C-alpha cells in the first residue's frame, strides 16, 4: 500500500500562485517575477503529478482515495443528514493521466505565455486567472465525488469566462465571454439535474452517496437500461455538450477565440473542453448501463465531428479554423465514448491535447509575428487572416516545422500520434457491439475533411508567395525561446505521444489500454462491450481511412499550391454552398431567432409587466415598512438608565406572569 | 473538623481549574510587573498576556482527552468546558493583539488593561466549567466586574464613563434576578449543584409544576438573557458597546457572551431538563424578538460600531435558536457558531480599530466612503467579515447558521428556522450598505492616517483564516463540537 496523502498539493500550488499574483501582482509589476511565480506554481504541480504517476504505475493497487488532510475521513466538507461529503481526491489511472496532461501541457503554456503576453496591461491578471484555471481543472479531475468535481466544473467555466473576456475593453470579447458563460450554464443545469436524479434514485435503494467509487459499486442497484439510468446519463451528457462544445451547445467555442491564444490552447483545446469526455469516462459504469444514451452520444459525436469539419473548410481566420477543428476532434472523442471505446476516447483526448495545443501555440506564434510586423509598419490589418499570410516557412522555421508535424498528426498519417488514437476510435465505431458501419463512414469522411482543411491552413500560411502588405512583410520575426521551447516539446509529443497506444494488430503492446483497464475494464466486461472483427477488416479499414486522409491532403495541395486560382472559381460556382459554410450554416442566427430573442421578449414581459409593478412594489413596500418600524423602535433607546431598568422589570414581570399565573 | 478537611482536600483536584488558575497567576504577575514598566509602555504587558493565553491554551486542551473534576462536584473541566475555553482564549487573544496601538492612539496606555482581560477570561472559564450554580455565579461576577472596569477604562471620555457606569448598574440589577432565581431553585431542591437539581426534579416530578420552580427557572433565565443581550433585556448593549473602548466592545460581544450562553446551556439542559417545555416556549419567543429587534434597529444606524452592537444582539438571537432546538445538532451548533462569531466579529472590529481616528468620530458610514479602494487589504478583509456575518456560503457564518437552523428544523421548529432565515435576509441590508459605502462611493478622504499595525493585522489575518477554515471545512470542528456535548 503506497502513500498518496499529498495529492491535495497538486491543486494547491496553482491556487497559491493565483492568490499571490491576484493580490500582489499589481504591486510586483515585474513581469519576469509574475511569470515565474505562475509557471513555478503549475510546474510544482507537474513534479508532484509525475511522482504520483510513476508511483501508481508501479503499484499493484490502482485506485486510491485521500482527502485534504491525507487520511480518509478527516476532510469532511459537509455532513447533511445521511450524506457526507469530503474534500476528497481520487487517484486512479484515469485521473493520473489527466493530471499529467493538465499540469504538463499547462506548464508549457504558462511558459509560453511569459513571452506571448509580454507588455500586456494586466499581465498579472492573466497569470492569476491561468493559475486559477489550473486549480479548478485539477479539482475537476481529482475530485472523488461529484460535488468536488462540480466545484472544478464551475471553476473552469468561470476562468474560461474571465479569460475569453480578458480584453474586456473590446465589445466582441465581452460578448463572447458572456455567450460562453450562458451556453455553459445550460449544460451545467443538465449536470446538476443529473446529479440530483442520481442521488435520489440511489437513495431510493438505500445508498446515499455521490462518491464516484461508491456510485460505481452501487450502480447495479438501478435497472439496467432502465428509464432512470437513461435520463440521468442524458442529463450528464447535456452537461458534457455544454462544456465540451458538442451539438447543440457548441456555438460558444469558436467565439471563445477572442481570448488570448495561450488561453485557446490550454482551455479551449487541451484541457477544459475535454472535461465532458473525462466526466463520461469517470462515470463509465453508469453510462454503460444506458445503451440508448450511448447511442445518442455516438450520433451526436459523429455529427459534430463532420459538421464542425465542414465549417472549418471555408474559414479564413487562422484561429477559427483551429476552433472548428477542436469541436470536430471533440466529436471524435464523444463518438469513442458513445461506442464504448472509453480507452480510445481518453487516448485521443491526450494526443489531441499535444497536437492541438501545439497548433494553437503555433498559430499564436504566427499571430505574434504578424502583429509585430504590422505594428512596425503602423498598419491595422488583421494579423489572424490567413489571406494576408503565405510563405512564412522561411521566416519562422521552428514554428513551421512544429506546426507541420502537428498537422500531420491530426490528419492521421501513420507513425504520428493522431493516427493511433483516431484509428482506434474508427475501428471501434465500426466493430464495437455498440457501434455501426454508418458511424465509421461519417468518421472517415470527417477525417478526410480534417486533413483537407488543416493542410489548407498550412499551405495558406506557410507556403506559396507571401501576401502580407509589402510595408510589413520583411519585419516578421521568429518568436523567442519562451515561445519556441513549448512548441518544440509539444511538437515532439505530437509525434511520439501515440506510441503508448500502438494496437496489437500493428505489433504494439497498447500500454494505455492496459493502464486504463482498472477504470474501464469492469463496465466493458459486464456489458459485453468489445470490438470484434477479422484482422483483414481491421487492416482494410485502416487503409481506407489513411487513403481518405491522403486524398484530403492532396486536394489541399492541388487547390492551394498547384492551382491557387481554383478556390475562387469553386466559390463562384457553388456560391450558395460557400455562403452557408462560411456563415457556419447560420446556426447562430437560428439560435438567436429561436431562443435568444424569445427569451429576451419573455424577459421584457416579466420585467415590465410583473417585476416592476408587483415584485418591486412588494419589496419596496416591505423595506419602507421596516425602516419606519426601525425609526420608531429607535426611540425606545432613550439612553436613560432608569428607563432601561424599567424595561427589564416590565419584561421580567410579563414573563413570570405569563408562566406562573 | 479534621475529617471534614480531609474530605474537602481530597476533592480539590487543581487539574480541574488549571487553565483559569494559570490565567490568574499571569494576571496577578502582570499587575506586579506593571509597576516596574515605564509609564505609558504597555507593549511588554501585552506580550506577557499573550504568552499567558498560549500557556493556558495548553492546559485547556488537556481537558479534551483527560476530563478533570474537582471541588466536590463544583467544577468540571470536561470536553464542553474545553471547547468553550478555546473560544474564550481566541476572543481574548485577538482582542489583546489589536489593543496595544489602540491604547496608545487613544491616549490611555493603562497597564491594568491586560490583567483585567485575563481575569475576565478566567471568569468566563469558571462559568463554562461550573457545575454548581455558585461556581457559575462566581465566574459571572469575576467576568462582569472586570468588564465593568474595562468598559469605563477611558476615564476622560464621557461615553466610556457612561458605558462603564450603565453596564455596572444594570448588570448589578440583573444579577439580582439571577441570584433570586438560584435561591428559589435552592429552596425547591435543597441543592445548588446543577446535576443534583436535575436528579431531584426527575425524582420529584410533582415539583415541576410548582410556581417556585418555574419562577426560579424564569428568573435565572432573565439573568442570563441580560448577559447574552437578548431582548427585552438588551437595552444596555448598544450604549455600552458604543461607549466602551473598541477592542473591549469586540471582546464583550464574543467571549463573555459565549460564556453566558454555555453556562445557560448547562443549567437548562442538565439542571432544568424537566422544564424543557417551559423554557423552549420562552426562548422561542425571545429568540425571534431578539433577532428581529437587533436587525431592525441596526438598519437605521449610521455609526458602524453601534450598528455592530445591534447586529451582535441579533446574533445572540440566532444562537438562542440552537438552544430552543435543544438537540445535539442545535447545541453543538451554538458552540460552533460562537467560535465562528468570534472570528468574524473580532475581525470586523480589528478593521474598525485600524480605521478609526483618535476619538473614533469617523467610524460612520460616510467615514467609510471609498475606503475599499484606498485601503484594499482592510477593505477586502472587512468585506469577508461582513459576508460571513450575513451568512453567505463558504464563510464560517453560513456554516454556523446552517447547523443551528438545521437543529431547529430537526426538532420540529420549522417556523423558527424560517424566521431566522428571514432575519438573516434583513441583515443583508445593513451589512451590504457598509460594503456599498466602501466600494461604490467616491472616497472623501485618502485615509492617510491608517497605518497597518502588526498586532491588529495579525488578528485580522487569523480571523480571515478562521472564517474560511470554518466555512470551507466545517466538518472537523463541528465533529468536535458534537463530541463536546455532555448529553
């Protein structure tokens, strides 16, 4: 039995960092010091995470629970009726993997931010929020019960809001932040309802708990595949669609790109948006009992994957392409969860964290350089518009190489990390007992689109002739070391990160599968969730999906390098299609018409017709009455000692009289 | 005669009064040391007093694992007393920390100040560990007399004189009720030992309906309710609280009030258990009255010290709710709440101590305009304490109110809990108003006179930590409060 009692240190360090920078950052002023504090805080968490990760690897016992004071039973948060909630943490292979990703990628992005945010007003504020985010995210993944997870869940939402709205003086940033917050609230509502329902339904069976291990151990008390389990899991899934930007609640994520680029990389690509996937993984025993919910998840995931990919085909803003790509890749993860490929989903979560963080940070490096050049030339062009780029591979060699590597990884070319995880998802969606060939078809087509739009991005940005304004084109520098080091590390991970999950059919040992077995194995066995099919089928499918990806890449090359005029001709030919895609299928407009405006109208009616005359009237009336009463009572306090004594006597006489007489 | 001495000596057991004994020794030593300190230099005295409190805390904590009984059943240093002693020690310690610079500023660096606080604390400890009416009474008087002097300490200030004299006269008056009540109960049962009274009433149920018993219970209650500051015996409180030196006001609102409450709890639940139906109905009414009167008058106050005095009345009302419930969760809720209240109220007073000018004429709402931006640390700290006083989650005030109201609901007093929560809502108005002035009004001054003295800052930091510890992780302390119960 190993000792894991210092688990609380992992979220604790970033919390301290956040407090220090938040309270004293304005006084410190020194950017280097602020950045060091922030990075050191998350770095310390990374060190602790590594220690525990490797300890867990060598430990026969894989599931450990501790509380804030170490020993179980000593960190009671609240004790209500028969429900006891602890400040408890859970370390198992799943959370161990998550803390590695969060603290590892988090550390790199903190380091990157020192360079990227240099000279920004509110530098300290940025680092304070970023640390606070890491704290919340670590609470989310480490919580051993749903309440602690929910604190993290809300905390990351808050930090996301604060960081999207970091440039709050810009209206678009403020609006995007509000949108993210409101849309997430819809999802959070689902999460809470699901939690209450679960607590209630388990309570009916005599088990009052919200601890994950106990939920897993008692889930069998509920009816397998029954209505309750289906509704509970659907509610949780609604929560997941909000946080993880799935249909129908994905619309906030592309707008969230208003935040600084490191934020997009950390929160809106690598960590927070995967919280929904993690949550389903955490409660896999429950979800496995609801095949209907799983089917919904698989369909929503596949639909999101292809839908977002289609929008990504026609965007010109470098970060927006990546944003839709993120939504699409998250769709893959949900597809994996839906077909019961829990391990594959978490595997893809991890590889995606590497290559997508690298892509975002790379795009940040490009934007940084473009911004620098425009600033130098006193121009106000958009530094994020790919139509102003081109040929940057010579100006920014390190950014280019790491970006290219990550793009190859996301496109699913064999040998790179994305290939292994995506291929496993596709194989499961075809061969799983909960999958179907149509899911595979959708996934494979989306993979082709991914390859196309990602290489389109690479070709438009780094290849061809430079289309930047001539006054600025010679002033684009490669970024500094704090930016390029994280890029190189993440680029390397994007290549090799997949080798922990090489499937057996390619002669690999699939380490991640065995590592996560204690978390997912039981539910998969219990509900007979497995992928089966002949080796020939598996090879065949693998070949086809790689072929589709290659076609996508070739298409991008053909259209954007070989025949640069072709896209314009195509747009002219399919005007309506391009308009629809370019405008994101008008989903935002549809939501505005259906929900936003209707809600606003209802709000106006309640406000003018009910709130002002009736509620305010009552409230003001009561307030007025109390104040009047108060003024009158004040006169009893005359300051005269004999009247005080008299009041005491009268009081005592009344009391005694009331009882004795 | 020899035999009698033998018996008496056997029963002495100094272990049972060790904490208060240590305090008294420190207090008396300090009185002597004061003679040798240069005039106007009180800082060393405050350090010695603090050391005394720490040493006492060690002895007080001993009672937790190893309960001590002594003096022929007059004194018990049980878990209940130990927990209460920790509350008194915190309130005395935080008071002493914030006092030194204050005394210098106001021009009354009087050496006797610190020994008197130690004696008052010792008196409070006798009340908490008293298992005999006479011990409790003795403690009450030691406590009260020290407080009378402390309240009137600033001889040259009219308001302070008034406070001391008023408190003394009305306090003496209320003591009359208390002693009369004790005498009546003694007349019924033939004993002043609390447990024996309980046994007697249990074995003679006929005496429960006797007017003498009921009148005795009621008069004892009046005496204690006066000390707690419950309506309609609260009228001294605002005048005394406003006039007394600010740290003493802070002290009075926490430690001594807690002492009266715990002694009251012991007498009612251990001794007068048989009359529970009577005293719960009385306290039900008075709890509601106390909460309401305190809150409603507080609304119209513009002086923050006086506003906190009224708020202190309403908090006594919340605590009484736990006594009405008279069950495990309610009564342990009282212990928890008094500890929580010690932190949040003393913290708020420590901010006032720092924010005041000589004479403290500026401690009004207007005087706090824009304070939060000019003095961010104090502003944030004050906001935290006010939020806790309101009873907003994540703070100690919420957890305390939660347990007390939960106790009331469990005991079936749903309406009482509802009225309590409504009262909390009323209190939002005047607490929030301070924050409104601190953050939403244009600063009238630059608050340049405010200096962050180490002692007061330390007491603020301790209070903030306490407020958040009890608010975020209340489970552990609540568990201890439950273990501390003697029933």
